């Protein structure tokens, strides 16, 4: 497994939701010099082209058009969505109300994602959840 991390400069940071900025600890000075998505895209493409991608809440991530373009162009053949998998495997568990990543992780016996949320921490947590769910599914 390879990891790649970069901050991506939002095109319109003033339009980002305050809640999202708080969760992600957005501070403009930390993004000075960060590339825009289209500038980071070649590195991202080289890393994920032809490989399966694991995300939590694909519906949210789908709003980032580059992921959509890669899937549509068949550069990313498979996207595993841990939120959808968890809904199928963990439905009816009383401790899960919203299927947030932290709720799912807790139900699977995994630690919560370190705060503030970052893309790399979220990706690591999604991969750990996916591995745990696949292992539990295979042991049935």
C-alpha cells in the first residue's frame, strides 16, 4: 500500500462550510503554497490509476470532481465505500446511529480517527475499517 498526502487549495475557501472548516482545522496560513486540485492531479492519478480505492462516504467524496473523472475514465476500477459496507454488515447495531466513521470504527473495535480530521487520517481509518469488515465477513 502506498500513501500520498498533499493539501489541496480550495478554489473558493470563503464558500466552504464553517463546520467543515472547523472539523478540518482549516487555517489559511497552512494552505499557503498548496496546489489546486488540477495541479496535484497528475501525482494523484499516478498513485491510484488502475487500483482499488477505499473511501468513507463515497457520496461526499464524489463531490470532488477529480475522483468522478478518474472513475468515469476507468482509471480507478473499484471504489470501496466503508459507509455502505458498514450499513450492510452492521445494520441493527444499537451503538450505530449515523454510520459516521468514528461510530463504525468503535463498533469494529478500532480507535477513533485522530483530530483534527485530515485526509490522510481519514484514509487510514477507512482502510482499517475496510480490512476489519472484510476479515469479519470472511470469517463467517
